[in-house]
């Protein structure tokens, strides 16, 4: 068999294998030739490294075996967490690690010149190392890096193809002290605070930005094509001069995510309502005020289609009523840990969205357990649902779920992870009522046994992905899954 398969055919086969460690190991153990062909055909790689200078030659040697890499993700192992991150180390140790991270990035840029996607989360790097990266990997489309303060973003202009940028700000000040003169020596470009550029960025993620960060204003001013913005753990959007430029960035946004940004959520939502009519997706986790969110929902002019909220103490029935009135074209609604929402609010929403809602998530929402019959009512109203996520409702029982599934014949995806009270009866109901199911997640559903899983796999004609514990996959179920090309994620 080995002699009958040419390298090109082997490469084609390898590109179709599941992206699992077991598949990689199985292929690499066949022969040295298979290992070589597998490596040369692989386009994506994720590595976790130990923070030590001795890893640099080994990394260079390893990456040289993967000439076709277009996507690379690098992380530092947390096995020695106390010494492996600058924010928890002494100044001397932090400086040593900063040098190591720069050298690590240099290895990547010198070996992987064809990269299009790079996630470099080893640690904060210097501007000069990023400029060197831009010269060696000038086809990068997506980049994730960590920076130290004070922040400088002028280097972004030297990545001509960059569309997606994620920056994580390190908590340690003083590790990055490069000046405009340093930048000039590296690039030959004379930059100052008035330097203007029009970046091609369409997606931007910033984590850890504060109100006194003076280097962010240039980035806001230069981002004129943003479609997606993510802010994580931010207490500001830069210093005072950044605000007007930030508002201009909002005008063409289609998606925004605000995670743990309580101190700025209200003002961002206010400016979105005033300046953005193209927004179609909003994610808001862990922050904001009830009044600020209600004002946004009531006054927003956009045609919102996706709403994802995790607001344990800030979301009430008033917000759901406002959503029912103002966001009638909503196709996706995701609620997590929303303790103050009641059945009345969800029923009002279900009636208003009966003809359009295709995805509903009620994750760890105790209203599902508090109010019997709620799921049955939602199922009767939301007959167009294609995706349903009821994960981590630990007290959800078979009767309540079955009452909803009877009316949910259009479902193609069902997630029940962590619903510990469900039993094999729920699996039988899924088989009978939901003939179109393609993806099912029943991890940590301790009441569902291996026999029920086996019967479900046998009777589900369209199933393509099943997430469940390995000990619940019998030999017969595994055989049927293989025969039907079902991917079992265990």
C-alpha cells in the first residue's frame, strides 16, 4: 500500500484527516516517509512551549519541517506560572523574558515566511521585533500579540495585508520603552503624533486598555474600515484625545463585543445608538447598567440580528420587552446566567419572534427550572428554531425538554452539556421529534447511558457530530458512527 500511494495522493488524504492528536500520531508512526509527507502537507500548527532559551534552536528545527504552514499559534506553558510571566516576576526576570519573547518571534519570522495567521501569546514583544516580523511575513492577514506599556501602534501600518488584529496589553509597565527615534532607526520612517495612515483592518480586538493609555488614539484615527470590534477587560478607550476618533470608528461597525468593560459600556452603547446604523451583532458580558442597556435597545436604529448577553444582575423583563418591540428581525438570542429574567419576559419575546428566531440559548438560566411549562410554550411559539442551547441547566428534566422538542422539528443543533438530570428518555425524544439533528452535545449528562447513545446514533439519519464521553461510546456505536461519517468528539 505504501508504494502504491504517491506523495501527492498522501498529502490529499492527510488534509482530510480529523484535526486530532490521535490522527497525527497514527500517521507519523507508519513510516519516516509518511511523517515527512504529513509535515509538508500540514498548514496549521499549535504549540505550547517552556519559557527557556534552550527551546529556540529546537523550535527553529521543528518549524523547518513544516514548509506549508499558513497558520501558527504559540503559547507559553503555565507549568511554572510564577516565573513564566512578566507581570508576576521581578523587573530583571521580566526583562529577560521580554528578550526571550523577541527572540522567539524572530525564529518564527525567519522560518515561517508564508504565514497568513499568527497567534503569538508567548508574552509581550517589542515594536522592533514586530517591524522585523512585518518584513519577513508580509502576507499576514491575522495577528494576535501581547504588548507592554507605554502603547505604540504605528507598526501596524507596516503589515500591508493585515485585516484582523488582536492585542493583549501586559500589566507590567516599563518593559516597552521604545521612542519615536527608535522607530525611525528600525523603519526609516519619521513618525510623530500627527502621523496619519489608513489601515486595512476590518476586525480589531483590544484587551486591557485603560483611560490613560495615550497610544490608542492613533489606532482609532487610522481604523476607517472596521467591521468588528472586541473590547475585553477595558476600563477606558485611551486618553482624552482618543474619544472623538473612537466614535468615528463606530459608524461602520457590524459587530461589537464588550466583555467585562463595566466602566465604559454605557457610553459605548450610547454612541452606538447615536452613530451606528449598520450594527447587526451585539455581545455584552459582565458589565453595564440596566438603564444604559435599556436606552440602547429603545433608541438603536440598527437592524440587529444577533444578541448575546451574560448579565446576571443587569437584565430584566423590561429589556426583553424592549427587544421584542425594537429588534423584530432578531435571528439569534443567547442568554447566559440571567437571574432576574422570568417566564413572562421570555414568553413575550417568544411571541414577538415567532416567525424569525432561528437560534436560542438559555445557558445556566434558572428560569428554565423555576417555571414548569416555559420550554413547551417557547417550543410552540418558536417553530423555526434551528439551534437550541440549554447547557448547564442542571435541574432540567426529561418532561420539560420533551415538551419543547415535540414542537422543534426544524432543529439541526442541540446542546445539553451539563444537564445532569436528563436520562435516556431525552435521547429517545430527540430521535423521534428532531429528525434533522446534525450536531448534539450531551457531555456531563450523567443520567444518559451508553445504550441510549448507541440507539441514538443508529436511528439518527443526519447526525454529523456528537459530543459525549468516551466511555458512553460502545463498539457498536463507534462502528455506526464511522459508517455514517459521524464525528464523535470525546
